[in-house]
C-alpha cells in the first residue's frame, strides 16, 4: 500500500488558490476545508504512485495519467501544439493537473482555461500536484460547477476560434454527458462562426451595393433603442411562416389585443389576408427575394424593423414607420460608431431568430411563438398565403406543378426525422436544426425569458415550452398555450400607448442633426480609406524592390511588417477585407508565379505584391462607390 500524498502540497495549493481566486474560493470553501479535515477522494477514484515517484490516479480502474512518468506525458501533450496556433488553451477535465501545470510553464502569455464540472476532482488534483505555476499564471480561468451556456459565453468572449482544446478521454470519464454535451456545443458554435463568416463573404458585395444606395436612410430613420426595455410585463407573440401557423391565424386578431404581435417578413402576407396588421414586421436579409415578401403590401398600422443593408425597395414599404436595428455589416457598424448605435439584435441564420431577439430587446419576458416549425409538419412547407406558397402556384405549369416545387423543398436538404413538441415525428434538415440550436442556446442564456409555443406540431426546441404555466381547461378545442393566452384580458390600449411613446421618443433628434453626424462619419470614413490606400500603395512599391542579398530582403520585409500593422490597425480594414480574394483565389494566383533561380526573393515578394494589390483594389472600389 503506497503512502498517501503529503498534506503540505494541499495546504500550499489552498493558500495560493485563496489568494488568486478569493471569490471562487469562498464558493468552494465548504468543500475545500470540511471541518479542517483532508477532503475525501471522489467516488470510484483511487491514487497510486507512478514509477518515477509522482502520483497518478485511477477512475473506475482506468489510469488518468501515465503509470511511469505523468510529467513527461503532459509535456508531450502540450508540446504537440505550436505557439502560433492559438491564443487560449482549454483543458476539458483536469486529471491531477499535470497538463495545465505544464501549459502554464510553457505558455506564460497565453490564456489558460480549466473546465472541471466536479469540484471534488479539482480538490483531488490540489492534493497531489503542485499547482503553483497555474496560480502564478498571468491569465488563468478555472470553471468548476459552471453551466454550459456560461462556459460557451466565456469561450466566445476570449475568442472561440482561437482556442485550442486539450482533450484526454480518461479525464472526462467521471462526467461523460457533461463533456460530450459541451463538445457538441463548441462544435455548433464553431460551425455558426463558419456559417456567419461564409455568409458575410457571400453577400458582402450585395450588402456593399445595398448600403451605398441606402446610406441616406441612416439619417432619415431612427434606431430601435427607444423600444429597449419599454414593454416589460407585456407578452409578445412571434409570427413565423411555418405551415402550423394556419391553426393560429383565425385567432390572430385576439392575440394582437393581448400581445405585441411581431411578424417575420415571410409571414406578413398571410397575416394581412386575415385582416390583421401586426405591430411590427422584421426584415433584415439583404437579398432581393426577401424584399419580395413585403413588395406590393400595405400595412399602415405596422412598424418595419430593418437594417441599412436591406434591398433598397424595402424602404418604400407602405407602413406606419421604419426603424433601423444595428447593421450586421461592417460598413454600418463603422458609421454607427461615429453617429449613434441603433440597437443590436442577435442573429441565428433566420429572420425568426432576430424577431425573437427584438421581443426580448423590448423587455418582453413571455414570448409566444407560432409557426416556428423549423420542419415540415404533415409534409407541408409553408403557411397558406405566404410568399413561398404563392410563388409555387404562380410558377406552376403542366410539367412542374406547385406540389412538385413543395416536395423539392422537403427532400433537397439532407432531410432527417426529429420529434415535435407533441411527440410526433417531423421531417426537418440540417439547416433548420442549426436554427433550432440558436433558439435553444438563447433560451439557455436568457433564463428570465419564458418562451412558449402555440403550435405543438412544430419541431421541439429545448428551452421552448409546449404549454403555458397556467392553462385554461374550459376551451378543450384549443392547445393549452393558445387557450391560456386567449383567456387573458385585453391589453390593447396599454400596448398602443407603449408603442406610441417609443415612437415619440425616437424622434428626439432632428433629421438635420442626424444628417450632420452622418456627413461627418462619411468624411471620417473617406479619410481612413485614404490613409489605408497610401499604406497599401507603399507596400506594393516595396514589393517591387529587386533584392540582391539577405540584408536587403530583411529590410524590405521589415518595412512590409510595419505596413501590415498599419493596415490591420485601421478602422476600415474589415471593410476592405470583405472584397479581398478568398484563400482559393489566392492559391491560384500564387500557383501562377514561377520561381526565379537567379533571385530566390523574387517569388515571395511577387506573392506579397499580389495580395497588397488586391487590398489596394478593394479600397479603390470602396472609394468609388461610397457617397461623399
């Protein structure tokens, strides 16, 4: 039987832990110092000494570390990554802490994040391994007992894309469900970032074109900030265009009396066919087809929430008023920094997610959703009368009828079967399950918001309830949630008063003031673009230098590095980057450069010249299109 670890290690770790993380220590104190006694080992965990005399551990008979040399094993794990590959190292589970200790010593300037759901396993590590390098580390975060949303929020804050995850399967055995769920969330968030980046790149030229045509709207229209938090205590109802909306449309007029009715652009036509104008309609997609959803419609009682990158015809919509949310596009964000912030809303790939976030932004803490199917209940794709369905009928002919178009939607995107709220199978696809995950993550993040579905045949989303907290059994023909909201007293006058008050507040600044600040922002933008252009021209000139030796090449590359710093620091660098060639295009350009055997530096400088030339071209495109 091996001796137990020396308690002095534990005492030293506890003292250092108390000094470095006093608040976390206070939360864990009862576990760390139970009546002054040494904490017991976690269940199913045993300690033993490795061949080199260090401590290792077993969980249910599985070794957590090498039985010969745990330190060397940790060194091998940590040394497998390059210093340039990441900015934060994330350890899923601690084991006894050998790898995080090694990381702290090897990467003193990186952020160290330790995720351990079970405080008892963290305590065991304190008992066996000296954690002083971790507690001395400049940027160290320990997450124990944290929820998945809290962990994801922190990883997003430090930069999820720049995190390197250190995974040791044995360190996750004590809570595989926690770690597997966390890893799925991390992958979903990475996928979300890739989708957002791809979307930004795909539509950058369209957004660029739209915003250049719509730039005056930033002075003509006011933002949504006057609505922030003003609807506290009032429920909202989100109207999406899924086929299950058909069951709710007959009750839309009564819902409007009791809730702030917020409609996605695709469902507006169906709402108007019932004679109901929602309080708000949300349209934030820049594409022409999204503008078609409201084209030709009239809703003089409805407020349109949009952004300046929307298709220009959107601003000709016949409605009560138009308000801007903060742009998702860098040009709009640049101008807002120099004028005013319109009010930021979250995005999740679909306009329904932005619509939900607008309801939350307004202060609504009960949000009903109708027609948010994210699937095809009963094999249907959209509510009757929506733009999608009408287009299918308009485009129909003898060879391609409306049913053919609809069935194409059903089977064209990796169809999968999932469950609805009422437990029935529902067809959906990978794209819509990503949208569903966005709602799931937002519901988990904003636990004070109670989201309830009025259409139980929709795709079940964790965090969205099927029934309201209080049900009304006297109307058995309706779903419990719909019956509950319809049984509430009318709040029509209160809702109208809140909206009118917000509308008046939004006009506190005059058009002349807004126009003046917009002019100054555009002037600043042109100056920043000019400075960036001059820097890019200098870089192109340097790349044409005919270097004869290492010393000359070193001087040129040093000057180019200074140009890079200036370009990256520029406020408009992100704007220019949207018009850059993609990696694939650059690879093609590089492949066309033939090496020069007489001058080994020429090919590298030629490649750099191509990149800077494209940056210069991008800046010139901005200059030529932007209004002065």
